[in-house]
């Protein structure tokens, strides 16, 4: 009888261990839930929204596209490591506590981004940005040339966003993943 109990317990422990390992691998390389903190992506995303990130692009070196909503590590002076990704694991991560920001890709390598009072220009063309809720107020004109291996990101709430205007170009290695689903839309 004790052998049966021990065998059952051993099989149970193995199943729990395998489940945990699979959950960690899925979070590291495929999909990861994240909790948004802050209003910098309003009206697209709100404080305390829950989103699912696809890590597949990072895992398989997929190229990023204009308009992708991505989670980035704002510590651009260092390269992210696997250890950083492991530390960021959690049921729903609070991004601000982990130096993570959620932003929209506006510029890719080689692009020239100009910010003027009329709006944002990419390679001389004014961007159509229907996702912006309020008029963008910017008093100075700036020009950015996105270097190779980097992206230029902006928050949708341009008047209240820490983005490439303040932290600089984002190395592609610092992109944690692309938002594929806003879970909170189903809860509103």
C-alpha cells in the first residue's frame, strides 16, 4: 500500500514539475501575459489593462512592422539577457516595476522621423494616426534618423508619454514582444 501512495505522489510531483517547466517555456518563447501600468497608450490601452504579448517574433527574429504595439526595456544602455526575461516572468507583470514600457513602433532602421506641430512625419510623409485621442501639443520641431538595429517608438498619449523622444532609439534586442491581444476589451 505504501508503494502505491509513494508512486502516486512521485507521479504527481513529476506532473507538477513538467507543467511548471512548460509554463515557463511558453512564457519565455511564445506568449506572455502582461499588465499595463500608466496612461501613455491611451486611448488604445488603459492603466491596469491586461494584454498578451507574442514572443514568437523575438524567438524567431521576425522583423517588426510600423504600428506594432511592443513592450520594450527602457534600459537602452545595456543588452537584455535570458536572465532578464526570466526575472520578468509572472502571472501578470506590472511593467513599470521592471523597467518595461508599452509603445507603438513609428520608425524602423533607416527611417527619418520628424516631429512638427502638425504631427509626426516618416520619410517626409505625415502619418495618419487615427488611434490618437487628443491633439498632439509639441512646441519644438525635432528630427530623428533611426540607426540600424533600432526602432523609434511613441506612446499613443503623446502629451504624456516616455518614449523615444526622451529615452532614445530602442535596440531591437530590447523589444520584449508584440501585443497580440488586449484581454481587457472582453472585460469592459
